[in-house]
């Protein structure tokens, strides 16, 4: 199937997941994860209505930002190194992967230089996987509170990358846990914290994530097909 058919399938499944838990489809944003994909694929997805694209690497995001229409909302979803922050603070719509106060402070410094305000999500390693980045469950609220003091950053919510599983239901507990942390933070009424986004769910489990409250789902393979890696 091509990108158009894939998109139609993903959107239909999103609608069905929303219907199953009495949510409006408009409450969930589809982020097309375009990492490693050629410009032609992104242009095709754009033609069929995609405006939110997710990238893992700073250089790839910058290159695509320069080449593609300016109404695209770029999402940095991969691990962000502090020395790369300066290249994207004025280009991204949302950084999903802020996992430390040191990274947030670097974003603050570069955002102040460019006089922009950067929207971020705090990444939480809900499953406690050693291979994944993110705050621990126990420290998430403390990290949010610390970042909230930085004037050029807006904390817009939380993100997690659930384990790779063959049965999506196995990840339901992690999505439910992130939602619980999200609600707990809302109840704390922290200044400069706008708990609007829950970024969770990928190609294999986005329907389960939607039923647990996701507002952003990050779908790559489900739209563009299997990733192509360059062999050097």
C-alpha cells in the first residue's frame, strides 16, 4: 500500500479508537514520523493533509525544515544533545524529548538568544528501560517544577516511549501510568506548566495509547512503511 492508503488506514483506526472511549477525533494529533524518509515521501504525506512531522535527528530536521513548506509543524522526538539545541530552537513546534534540567537550561539559553519561547514535553521513562532516555516516574514532577522556572520554555505535557511489544495491550499499564502522572501534575497548579499534551503511542500501539488519553501519537512505519537504513 502507498502513503495515501496507509494514512487513510491510520486515521480510520484512530477514529475507531476515539469512538471506543468516547473521545472526539479532534483531541488526538497524528504526528507522521518521517525520520530517514526522503523528501518525496514527506511531500506526498503533506499533499494528503499531514502538517505535523516528527524527526529524530537535528540535522535531518533542519535540512527538511529548509526544503519543505513553512506551515509544517516540526516535532523533535529523538534524544536531543545539548550541543545541537541552538540549531532547532527557532524551528521546532514542540520538543518531545526533554529528559533533564541541564538540557532544559540549554534550551532556555539558546531560546533567550533568539528571543523565542520553546514548547517542550518532559520525557518520562515509565517502563524503566535501561536503553531509553527520560526522567524516572518518581522524579518527573520535580523535573517539571524545575523546568517551569525557565522563562523561555513552556512545559506543555509529557511524553513516553513504551517498550517494543508484539501485543499492544502489554503497554496499556505504561500509558495509564503516564496519564496518572499527568493528572497529578495538573493538580499541583505549577506556574508556567500547561498540561495539554500526552505524547504516547507509536505504530504498534497507538490505539491503546488513545484509549488511555494520548493527545499525540507518533506513527512512522504505519504511514511510510519500513524504515530504510543507509549501509556504509
